[in-house]
C-alpha cells in the first residue's frame, strides 16, 4: 500500500531574529509530526505567516504578507506579534483560518491540526536533536527568554509578548551544546533584554555538565564560553554587571562583540523614553572595556526625532557616536506606534526635521565606521565564511566584529576550496565605509 503524501505547510517569517527562532520551533514541531515544509505558496496545503507588530511600518508589511499568502494559497494561519491584535488582522483579512499570538506554539499546532490533518506515519517523525532551523548550518540564534520587564515609552513589546520569562539556564546550555554538535560554529544570543536574564526567577541555580550555574547573564556567558565556538551577545542593556563579562572576552571565551541598543545619548530624551539602566558613565565604561579588550566591537540602534528632541539633544547624540566610536549603528526615525505611550508626549518633531536628523546621523556614523574599517587594513583576522558572493571566485565572510544580516562583511578573494562555516585567517587589504576586502592569509 502506497503511503499518502505528507501534507505541506509553507512558512513566512517576518521581523527580528527572536521571531525567526519562533518560526524554527514551529517548523521543528511540524516536521516532528510528519508535515513537510513547502518552499512556495503553490506547493503548500496551508501557509503560516509569523508576523511583526513592533512598528507601524512592520504592521503594514505583515498585513501585506498575509494578503499575499491568501491570494496565492487561500488557506492561511497567522501567528506572531501582530497576532496579539486579532481584531486588526481579521478586519483586514477576514478569510484567515486562525490567529494566535507570539510564542503560542501549542495554539499554532492546534490550528494546523484543525485545518490540515497530521499524517500518521511514525517512520517520518525523525527530527535532528538540534531541531530544524531557518538559518545556514554554521550559525544559529539562541533565545534565552521571552518578554520584557522594561516599559520604554516608544515600545509595545511587553504588550505583545508579556513580562520577562527566562528559560532555565541548563535548558539553554543544553540546546547550545546540541547546536554545536550539529555543526554550528557561531551562536547569537537573543532576547528582549539579555542582561536582565534570570531576574524573574531570582537567578535560580541549576546544574549542567556537573557544574552549578546561576540563571544570570554572567553564568550564561561562562557556560557558553566552554563550547569553543563564536558567541555573540545581542540586545544587552548597559547595566553595571555587564562589566563582568568583559574578562571572558579578554580570555577569548566570548566573542568581543556587544549589541547595546542605546537609542539615544541625551539625558532628557532618555528620560522621556523611560530607558532602563543609567547611562551617565557609558563613555567611561566603553573606554574601560576597550582598554581590556582592544578589538571589542560595539553595535547599537538609535532613534532620532523622538518627541521633545531638540537640536541640542541631537548634537549630544552625534557627539556620543563620535566619542564612543560605535562600530555599527542602525538609526530609525521615530514612529508614532499604535498603543505606545510616547504618542501622548508633547513636542512631536516634524517629519522633515526627522528626515534631516536621520541623514546627518547616518553621515556621521558612516564617517566613524569608515575610520574604524580603514584601521583594519593590513591586519590578519579570523573570518567565518557565509558563502559565495555575486562575483565569481569571491566569497562573503565576516570578522568577529560583524553579526550576520545586520553588520558588514569581508569580500574574500582567492578563496578557492573554502566552504560556508569555515573559519580562516584573512589578511585585510582594503575597506570602504562598512565592508572589508581581503584574502586568505596563507597566500601571503
């Protein structure tokens, strides 16, 4: 008797890496139950759209993606951050089969079961120990918590994803170990507030590999540092205890890279934003970090045109970027996000002023990035290969200072015989504002 073909589910994943991890978990559950994953709408029996709802522009993108999936396939289930507002989705797209909120895996699977009967073939229920991922084989995102305790006035993440809920540290470290066994060379630690990890569980102590670890940022870094792979810390708020992780970077246990979403530098704007962690000594601390770890790379995100931001506030921000020598930075023009407290603040900045400040910020940051990139010319650095570029015979790689998708790259020439995931020494021969150019050091 010929087995019936396995039902196929298509996946559309929008938004940040945290949402991507949610999609990976859903894909893993689907495959564990015998569903196939379709690469396109036409070949799918049903489509899942994992949405983003952080900014109004992201909400519109999510609604457009849902509409496209309905038009192309007809059977659509929606999940993710925008799913926390089912009335918005159902008003725009009344034909959706079901709507669930962020990280509601059981509800997603229940909706899939209701509209697409699962296959009954135990021989198909085989999934790698590390789960199924949507990233290349050599790097993976490691989510350590859900939600956030902060109440930044411009952010609606707590409304969408709830308060901080930390994963037990031995579960996180075990998952990381499984990923490394599966061939991962680079772990990207993500959450809403990585440095607050464990606060909600009072830093509960657990055992992993026979040693005790507190559920906290420092012990997490200490455990991950034993795995022998590149480990990047993303979304780290500059709380004082972050200083304790710097020695692990100096020892080479943790990648010398911090993603710190400063958002601004003016005290008055930060107060209006209700940002956590005091930033009055940030410049001094950055200098101390770089004294101990000279090759430390810092990336950040900033918002210009926040309600009440004056020209003086903006100049404070530009001075901070220059003095802190932020290696990589993203800049966003303030958006009046639905349900955000900042909508009610006085002093909203005209759109043309936002545009001008965004342009000036990007020019300033480009100058800082270009100077730091130029300083790399002539150095030899370890790089991880991501794959081929559009130029024949050239590969795209990254240094320890660059995370995938968001930072710069190294265009590696004369690199025959190298594959994605290889880590090699490269001599940097040239640079532009954001990217580097080089070749394997063994050729010199």
